[in-house]
């Protein structure tokens, strides 16, 4: 057997074995989304936009695509989810101080206005998450309204 064939065989075996190792799924807290939506009093249109473009990475209730069963893709997705949650996690919203909520909304507005969210790598496979200018404006207006409310509330 040639070196090239041995390397290919080794790679195939490694990929097959890797399929038995999966990262933990991010599906622990669907209730927390409802709590976030209730506190923020998100209108129906905002709820729909958040569901289609944000909650998979920014909550503890990811709706996984079929290709999440493939290692190493699942690890790549998991790293995106963890990174997204680090910056904005609606599942932890109730634990945030008023000041932190205001700051998270400020960051959300900035990311949306700069076109940095949702990530292009997410919208490649989730075309429904591509936001129109009107949808961005709806989210920005909603977040600005919340910021106004939070700024009038003291910790």
C-alpha cells in the first residue's frame, strides 16, 4: 500500500471514529426565551425576526440543522453558539442587571446597524435569517425603546 493510500485510509478512519464524539447540544432552556420575550414585551413581528435570525446562537434553545450530526461541523457550530451566547444570551436575560441589559441592547443595535449580525456564515445555510433593512430597523427601534425604559429604571 502506498503512502498516499495509507494517509487517505488513516484520514477516513479518523473521521469515522470522530463521529462518535459530539459536543453537548444547546437545548436546555426553552422557557428562558419566553421569559425574555415577556419582560421585553416584544411585538409579534420582533418575536418572529428574533426566532428566525437570533435565537439559535443567542439563547439556550438552538434548533439544530441536520448537518450538526457531522463531526467536525458540529464542533464548528458549537463554537459559534458559545461565542454568540458570550456576547448576547437571552436565556440569561433575567439574571442581568438593568445596566447590563441596557448595554446588551446597545451592542445589539450596533451589530445590526453595522450589518455584522446575523453572521454571513449563518445566513449561508439559513436564508430566512437574512434581514431586510426594514427588519433591521424594526429591531433597532424596538431595542432603542427598551433602552429608553431601562435608562429610567435604577438598579
